[in-house]
C-alpha cells in the first residue's frame, strides 16, 4: 500500500511536496495485581501518515505555503485521503517552507535484539524479575506492575528523494511497592521507559525503592527549608528532561517554534540566565543520536537525520532546536525533533556534593514548571533531610522557585549516568532552593 | 438529530460481531468485542501562522476473554473482517481458562449519538478555520503588549461499537474544545500568558465567546506581568470552579478508582462509610451528564452510563469501577471502565467528576475573608491515592483583603496538604456548578477525556 500511496502522490501536480510514513507497531503487555496476572494483551497496529505542502498566496498576493495531513488504515481510500490533505493545505497561507532532502542517516542503536525476536517471552521475563526482586523483602510487597514491550517500524518516503527505514524497541514498566507498620501504610511508585531491558537496571531500582518504601513509613511533613537541595538519578532526569506529560523548560525556550511564536526571549549569543551565575557554568545538548536514548531515532517525522545540537554553551544560548518548517521561517539550520537531554560531566565528585546539610528530593508528585516562565511550586512526594549524620525521611511540602534561576546556582557531579531521556551528571546540588514545609 | 456515522470499515464489521462473540464464547467464560475509532482535528491560528492538522487516529478492534482471574486481550489495528475473525479463532486457543460464571447481565441494545446543534462533522474545515480566525481577530489588537494570540480548536470524534452475549451497542461521542491563549511581554522582555478554555461533549454551539470573556483573558495575561510569588503558608482561600474541580479530581476522583483499591494503592478503601470531609462536601462522577466534556453513553466495557455518588454529606460512600476490579472486590459496577484507545487496557477511570453545588452566594463567601487568596485558575494537578497528599498548581490567584478581591496577583500558586484536612476545612459552597473539560492520565499515561468542576469553595489550605 505504501507504493500505491507514493504513486498516487507522484501524480499530483498541485502539491509542492509530500511525505508519507508507514508506521507499524507490534507488542505485548502484561499487568499484574497482588492476586496474579490481571491482564495479558497482544497489540498490533499499522497506519500510513501523509503530509502534503501546497503553494498558496497571502491575502496581499505574496507567495505562501499551506500544509495538510491525512492518516490511512490498511484498505482505506488513498485518493480520498490525499484529496482531503490537499484541500486543507489550500486553506492556509504560511511563510514558504520546504521539506528535508536526502541525507546520511546515522546508524543510531535503537533496538533490544531479544525483544525484536520475542516480545512476549522478554516481557514475561521482565515481570518475573520484578517479582523476584521484590519478594526478597518480607516487609515490602509488590502490589502492581505493568510491563509493555513494543517494536516500532517506520518507513519514510518524501518528494525530495528520502526513502529510509528505521526500527526501534520500547519498554515501559511501572511497579508499586507497598509496606505497612501498624496503622501506617506507605507505597512507592516508579515508571521507566527504555529501549533495552539491560538499561532498566531492575534489581538495583527495586532495591532503592524498597528502601524508600520502608523509610516512607517513618516520614513526616517537612519543616520549611532554604538551602542546598540535591537531586539524583530519576529525580534529576525529570528535572532536566521532563516526563512523558511535559517537556522541560529548556525544550520550550530552546525551540524554534517558541521563538517564532514570540514565546521564547532567548537570543543566540545571549545569556540564558537573568542574574549572576553562582554555580557551575551550564552547557546542554539536545541529542537524538544518543545510543538507546528514549527520544533517539535515525530520522524524525519530517525525515531530518539524528543530530546532537549544542543548545547552550557556557551559559550562552547557542542554537534553537528547529524542525524544517521553523528553520525555514527563521532562516536557521534545521535540526529536527528535540531528542534527549545531554549534559557534560561536572567537576565535583558526587560524594562532595552530598556534604551535609542538604535536602534530597527522591520523588516529586509531578515536577511541572511553567514552561515559559520557569516558575514552579511542586509537591514533594518523598525526600530526606540530611544533617548531623542522619537521613530523616519526609513526605509533602513544596519545592518553590524558578527553573532557570535554579540552574544558575548548581554544581554537577563528575560521575555520569544514562537514564533513558537524560545522559549526564547523576547528582546535582542546587545551592539555594526553598521548600515550603508543613510547619515553620 | 445528528447521525451515528460509523466509519465505513467499522460499520461493515459490526454485523459480524455476533458471530465473533459466539465463537469466543464457546471457549471463554466471558467474551466481548470492542470496535473503537478515535480521530480528530486540531486548528491553530495565531498572529504568525495557521495550522490545520488531523489528530492521528487510533482505530482498532479489541477481543477480550475473561475468566474471573485474568483478562486476555487481542488488540488489532483496524477493522478488517477476515483478520478479526481469524484472530477470534486463534487467540483463545492455548489459553487454559479457569471456571467462572459471569454475573447475570440485563440486555442492552441501541445506538447513541451526542446531541449537537452545530455538528462539527457537518461544518467544512474552511468554516471551522474561519470561525477560529474570527475569534483570534477579536482578541489580538486589544493591547500593545500582546505579542501573540493563539486560538486552538480541538475536535475529538469517538465511535465505539461494543458486543458481548448481552449487548449490541454503538455510540458516537462528539467532543469539542477551544483555547484562547494571550501572550504578552513586559518592558524587560519577560513573557507571560493567560488561557481561557471552553469545551464540551457538544457541537460548535458551546464555543462562542462574549467580549467580557475575551477581555478577561487579556486582563489576566497583563496582570501576570506584575505578579508576585506568594509567601508560603496557610491561607483562607476561595477556589474558582476549575480549581475546585481539580481538587475534587485529584482527591476523591483518582483516589476512588477501585483498581487502585485492588492494588492497595488507595487509602479511601479503608474509609467506606466514614467521614472524609465537611458535611457540605458532596462529590459525584457522572458520565451521563449532558454536555460535559467527559460524557459518554456506555463505557469501553459495555456498561451503561449513570451517576455515582462518591461522597455524600462528607461521608465516603463508594468508588468508581472497571469490570475487573468490581469482580475481584465483589462490589457493584459503575460505568467507568475506560481505555485510552484500542491499544490499551481498560482501567477504572473518571468521567465528569465534581463537587455538587451548595447554597452560598459567592459575594457572601468573599465578604467572609478578611485576609486570603482567591484562586482564579488551575494549571495542573497530580494524585496521591495512598498518601492522600494533594498537589494542585494554580496559574494565578488574587489577594482578598477586608472581604474584597484586590488587584494584587500571585503566580504560580501550589496548593498542598492532606486530603481529609483540606475537605474538612470547607465552610461554604456556592450555588453554581461549572465544569472544565480536559485530559486525564493514570499516573503519567492512559490519557482519556474528562471534565471536573464544582462551585466556588471557601476553605483553608497551605499555599506555596
């Protein structure tokens, strides 16, 4: 059917360009509850996504460009879909922009070979490893787990000559650990997305969460705090790269689309911080070529090859992440979809960053700063006050501050780690953050 | 009267579902088939560009076989008759089902369509685009500090067919929403924005804007240029309906999804028929609420929509269920078994969840507050069913001083606290109900359309 769609698009003289993607997904899902396996699912999907460009003109008669899209399931009417997309493209008059041309697509590792061969067996194995790792601890119970394994295949063809394929795997897991002591109950929840089972680090992650679950039984509401706050591993990843509901502030402000819309005040060569930089200087890349990165690919939805884009160099803004459309609008290089966040290693050992006193936030309820202003007031699900040689657990309270101000006063660890969407220092010490506690 | 208008492949497959269900029922204790198509349209108009994009459709068939212990499912993209028939034969082979007698069900047959006055499926894309342009034109010139005005229209068309040995159901649910986003810049280049949203399970008739509404979003954005951060602490607050709804959604919405009871994740499981809030607190979930964004006629497990009273006069009564958790916990069903789309399983999910209105007048409530905060708009929330912590982030709020709302604005503002403490502190509930539509996840995935709302509430909470 892909060839039929391509042939039909080639017949259209009213189009300035087109892209078609054939996307196939197959996977398996396992869901567990305390009583056993709640649900076992096998899932397949296949669709064709068509994007077209059409020359139009503005109300004043200047050349313009319109875009339209359509999706097809196998067996759907190809010409009807193309007609619809073409019709829509004729309705709008945006600045002239184009499509990417052929390029060398890097060979970014994206697959778990075992999952490609037998997703069902691999995901059953992951579920069993979660169960075995949790059952070692008599005082903690695994009360829910979900394991999804998927294989995605994309074949992209466009009117400028791109004809490329890529295959990737994706593993999503969630688990809940529960404990009880008298009337007090506690739980911890974790969700992870990786491309390979090997990158889940399952046993270590569950060991950590067993400890958090037990410590949570002793947790109280924190007092208010102003001073050093430490983020590590998953909490730091969420701070830097966002979660699957929200991107980070950096993703918004470094986006060419935001610049074009008047949302981002950042200028190339200008500072990204509004005040004095008191901590380590800040450099960050948006990296789609990171091996096994959750947001990595060989090419994106437009057909732009994977790139590693230096967004911020030594506290100065270096480049916008730009799709072809916004690159053409702003007359800047196209870099494609944003990808993963990468930071260079810091200069301080993680051990030194853990000097007392400090607060360590292990888990946010949902770290969701305002993507434009960077202001946040976010509830803390679980953390520790570390002082006088003790780690006192707490739940609740709000971390209050501004995202970019926080990054202007942070020190990064020399040791790095890979966390799916983030590669960089695994520990960060923010020197002056405020926690609004439950008591003064 | 709008028509069902099933996608053609779905309509072609529907007559074969009786045979497919019969085939599956020969081996599985309970067998059902769901055809689900969710597609839509997004239109964006701002000062600098326009976009019309299709929402990528999620369309497929789910065959479910349930034996009381495990729900086995085969989900297949599309509605190809031969492929579905083959899958129905193949996928239950090799499964060793436990003995299970499904609960007796009454017969349900019928086709249902969201009532609309201006049917989005009858309007051309050009007409919808022109309507968005008109709204954008009305907003953009109102103040020189406006750097952009974004009008975003979202249309979601859901077609569902459900069949099991006792049901043959079809529905078309039509949802629409429009966002007006005003972006302003201050003299130092600082950028702020405000948003106004209208939505419903309805047609374009719910997407009209008065001049006052349009001016309010411009004024909101401009006021944010001088917003302060609030001093953390405990405050008397009045929550606008959207904020009330978010508190409701995150506390006795997510907290009473009974799959969470099964997973021992919900503290509410220990509080059935116990006091959890002030006697003024009444909370319900109602997928049959006319016009609200989260409405439907039957859930993704074929259960007919009806209201559920969750909290009655401050006492927690019952949760909302999917089939699996209701069977495992041996509790009555409610029509809340919902899927993100065919590729995901059904969970217990909210529909339209709200605090019921009371008897107070807003003016009287404000007059009761000597020093406090009026929370105008919510921006996000997150559940904590086990810990009963609450996180609701508000885009902004106004100071209340001497029983009057002042021009002093704080942003953003986080509400935190222990759910029963927050609900116990409610001392007045206003007399008007307003619902806000949106999208809700289970944790960080499984997105479904919902609405939440309520009246204005007067309560005490920690802000930061």
